[in-house]
C-alpha cells in the first residue's frame, strides 16, 4: 500500500512539472540581447527580513515540519525601453518602459512524502500554490540618473501592480525625463530599481475532501537594479560669438552684424539666420543667408534696421535663431539666442552740418575768387587790349 501511494505521488509530481515545462514558451527562457535590457540575477539582490531566525513575512500558521517540498525559482523582472531611444538635447519626453517577468520554476526538492490519501490531496494543493512563487507582487519601480548626468528624471516612483511569471507577462511604467540643452552627444545610462514581494513557500493542512484545508504562505521581498540607456543625438548647435552695429537713434538703414559659430557635432546646411525685433527697432531685412557651417566654423550675417528717434540710449537684446538642415536633410531650428547691440545717441543738426561748413566756405570763397577774376578779365584786361597806342610828337 505504501509503495502504491509513493508511486502515485511521484507520478503526480512528474506529470505536473512536465505540464508546466511544456507551457513555458521557449523564447521566454532565452536571455534577451537587447542594448537596453540588463538581466540581474534576483538571487544576488534578494533582501530577506528575519526576526529570531524566522522571516517577518511568514503566515502565523506556517509549520516547516508539515511542508511537503520546496520549489526552486523566483521572479526575474527584465526592463526595456519601448520605442525610440534617441533624443535631441533639450527634449522633454515621456519614457515608456516595459517590465517583463521572465521568472520560471527551475525545479523542486521533496521535504517529506505523503502518508495517506489525505496528504496526497494536500500535496497536490500545495504544489498549485508553490508554482505561484515566480509571480512578482506589488511592484514599485523608480528611475534615476547618475549625479553628473545631463539627464533629469522628473517622475517619482511608479506602481506597476503584479506580474505573473512563467508566461512572460508584462506591465508598463512611464517616467518623464528632461535632457539638458547643453548635453554632449553620446549614450547615457539610467538606473531602474524595482522592489516587490513574491511567495517564497506555501504549506497546506487540514482535510481537502471536506473543504477544511488551511493554506499558509511565506512571502519575501526582492529588489532588482538594472541599467537602461538613452542616446543624445549629434546635432549642430550655435552660439553668438560677436556683434557689431552702427545703430543710432532716429537713423534708418543702419546695419547690425552678428557672427554665429557652430558649436555642435554635426554640419549644418542651408542655414538662414533670423532676428526678431521690437520697439524701438523695425526692419524689412530681418533674415540673412549663412549657407553651410561645419562644426567649429563661424559665419557673419548682416541685417538692416531702423531706429526710433526717441529710443533710450542703452544696450538692447535682440532675439535670433537659425533654421538649417541636419546631416539627414531634416529641417531643424536652433535654440533662441540673444545678440546685444547698443544704440548711439541722436546726432544734433548742428553736429551733422558742422563737418560740411568749412568745405562750404571754401567753395564759396573759390566761387567769389573765380567770379572776381572773370570780372577783371572781362572789364579791365579787355579794355586795355582795345585802347590804340599813339606816338608822342618829337620836340
């Protein structure tokens, strides 16, 4: 009789585990080779809370002596970024992250054999609960960037609920991030920390046939940390490196010259600079063609401005931006820049005339001299030529 019972239990366990293994997709057991997916062994990051040698998360009715067997395996959350991982500097985006539970049952170890039919039923019930220990329960996810990173995570911890194991179930969490406007192009890591509970063991007792079975569960906490990566794309970037002007209050058609330097990592083609003017300025020529700017290259654009006569004499900030095509031929617009120009005072009429007074006086004098010479020649020199010469008589 005992041999028959033992055989039944062994067959029951073999059939159950065989069915479980057949239900696990093969691709769920393979390690993903994704740049944004890093598998961290849960065993290396398990945190167990104990008190007097026993876990705190242990059901009060749990009795180790009544446990039939232990199943090996635990949850294993694997994270990956959904969609594009490449962004421009200055972007504010929502990062969507998939959490996939790749935890599987690895095997089992028998603690003791059932003694009778009732215990066989209890062992069968315990097995059903034991197989749930690969489920991740109450997941909290937190995303962080290294201290010196140009990436700032704007969102706090996110709740992802629970994810069943064995079948590769998944949940999604979202975090808002901001990339610094001066971030150099390159790849930057982000650290995703997840914390959750899982069922570490199960124990049943009572009478299954009479529906009086008691179930006691032992829960533990598991912390995982894994790295994700995002890329800041190469892009042309610009700075105003020099400003010169002859702007003067009350004067029209004065020039403003702005020198732009490509401080980015990529060439810019068909670049056109544009200024935005407000009072006391106006312009009908607020764009300047810059052409192609390689990284490190500078080009000067010249604009024509009119200035109100009552404009205060002080420095003014003039907003400017550049529209250009990147290496892929896509149209881009630079961040807004500021060019500082100073208005010179209005020149008084007397000051405007003064430079011309001396030349005018000289011209007048030359005119008078010319007129006097002409008058002399016409009135005196001609008369002397027409007067006959007579010989004086001899004595």
